[in-house]
C-alpha cells in the first residue's frame, strides 16, 4: 500500500543525525528547556528572519498562547478560516473567544483580503490566517497592511508552510505573531509533538515564554494568569535542529512531486492547485474532483492511500450543534466535498510518484 506519509522512510534517511541528537541530550543529562531548545529556537528564528522564537509543546498550544500573548480575552471575536482543521477555532474557544468564520478563495483555498475585511466589519478584533497546504496566502502582505491600519493584531498559522516565501520573506514574518507545528509529518517535523511561536515583538515573545511555563517571571514566582506547562523537550529540539538544515531541500523535493502530479496527471475530471513557485512548500497536494469519494475508492483499490484535509468545516463541527446553522461559506463547503490529498513527502521515490500518477490517470469517472 502506498501511504500518504512515510515516517519510517524519513527516520531511515536521517538515522545517523537522529542518533547523534538523542545521544547528545542523554549525555548532557538536561532534558527540559536547556541548551538544545535555546539553540533550536535561535536557529529557527534566524532561518525565518524573525527576532524571537519561543518553542512550545505543539502547534495548537502555539496558536492559543500566541493569541493570548496578543491579548485575546473572553468574548473577543477572532476571525479564522473554517477549512483549516479546527485547530485555530479550538484555541479561540479555549480562550473563551468567539470565532468569526471566513470563507476562502475557491482556487487557492486560503483567505483573501476581501474575506478578512468582511470579518473585521463583523467585529473581529483579531485575525488568524492559515497558510494552508504549504501555500503562502497570496495577499498576506496586503492583509498584514490592512490589519495594521485597523489596529487588528494578525496571527499567521504556519503549521503547514515552514519556509514558504512571499515577496522575499518567509511566512510567519508578515503579521504580529506566527504559530508553527512540528508534528512529525509537517515540513519541519519532530519525532513527537512540538510547536513554536515566532514574532518580532519582544513583549509578545516574553509573554508567551511566561505562558508556556506556569506564568513564572522567575522560578516559582507566578505573575501571569492563564498560563500552563507547554514546553518543547530537549530531545525534540535536538532532532529538529538536525532536520532544519535539510528543510529547504525537502521543500524543493515536495515541490518537484507537486509539479509532476500537476503536469503528468491528465485525468480531465480533476482540478489541480495552481503552480506557485517558492510561495508553496508543497505540504499537501490537494486536488479537486466532483466525484471525490469514487476517486478515493478507486485509488484504494489500486493500493494508493489518500485523505481529506478536511472533511468537516469548522462551523459545521458537531461540537457546535446548530449554533452556526445560519452561516453559509459557499467555497469552504463546496471544497470540503471535492478535495482529496495525494501522497507527498520528500522521501517518496520517483517510482512511487509514478504509481500514484498511473493510478489517478487510470480512473474512469
Ligand atoms: C494548519 C494547522 N494548524 C495547527 C495545527 C496544530 O498543530 P498540532 O497538531 O501540533 O497541535 C495543525 C496540525 O496538526 C495544522 O495543520
């Protein structure tokens, strides 16, 4: 079976570096918030061109703590796309905030400046944009300028877009603050959970650093309410530091696979994402097809796994009951019924890519 991801292949490819990282930590005897975390945070901030990186336990905590660092309080309205897996909405709810759901562009599947303006007109005091499937939001600069002019803080969720470039800048450096996930299958993934908050603002970085560790201002002295324990451990930081120098090459390989799918899948019932150069880091290759479920079944019969990211838009999640029944997001809802993710990861061989292409081309709709 061709899997959608293959962590074993990645571990195989980097076994020497992983073993060295683990040995380093074990030998040091320092396992939480030590030199590896510091080193990785500095390295990742430098890679992005940002002033501060504060690592946390996972990408959902990164969103929540970043929003808290921006000042989100109970009852605040926070705008988010509804097609990005519910992570931001979960974080907003955890803070007692109220999500304002934005629709997305049908072709790009990410929010536009017009979507953001509409949400702000609806009372959003904070905006979250998600660089989904690896694609830098095409209007991110314009959205950041607009939010700054409106004094509406902007969080970029970069969990799927480590390294994507727009206007010569990495995503995560346009808004006030950014969140990253290092879940193992991400473009920069650990061998366990991990996440980070990135910002150019020293005050926000300081707040998040306190929020991730009990609200301490110094050891055992709690100054900040609403904090928790959310730390990246030394082992994961050491492994991430080994993977970071390979991120650009891995992103190039993902783009190569994306390009092959785009040019060699000729099945005419399938719509492809547009080519975006280095504005995309090819995290997920998401095609569209009116008969998506039949296509997925065909691929399964050909031993090719696929997935749907994501099948249930946030405003239609069961947790809300009929709270948002009056909301319609036409593009988001249509996309949820049409999208299908094909296997794509840097260690995928040319032969494996060829098999996926052949299986898709062999489908008679
Ligand atoms: C867009 C997006 N945001 C946030 C997250 C949450 O990250 P984590 O799983 O590390 O909590 C993920 C991935 O899971 C994601 O894809």
